[in-house]
């Protein structure tokens, strides 16, 4: 959760809330996963699409 707090300070609470929701849906909580999901969502503007691939 400290990673999520740090991300929220940089990217805002709404963006991190969306990232945490996606992480929970796809069960991704390893090191770097929150940042990977955030980067994917920013790049693709995936408002409601939690479909990601670890190969990215």
C-alpha cells in the first residue's frame, strides 16, 4: 500500500483507485505491477478495460 500512496501523490487518487481496482480484478500485486497497470492505462486510456498481458 505504500507504493499506492506514493503513486497517488504523483498521479492522483482517481488514477490510483482505478489501478488498484484493475490489480484486484486481475490479481496482480507483485513488485512493479501497479506501475505497469498505471502505465498501460495512461497509454491506452482504458477507462474500463482491465484486460492486460504480462508480456507487455
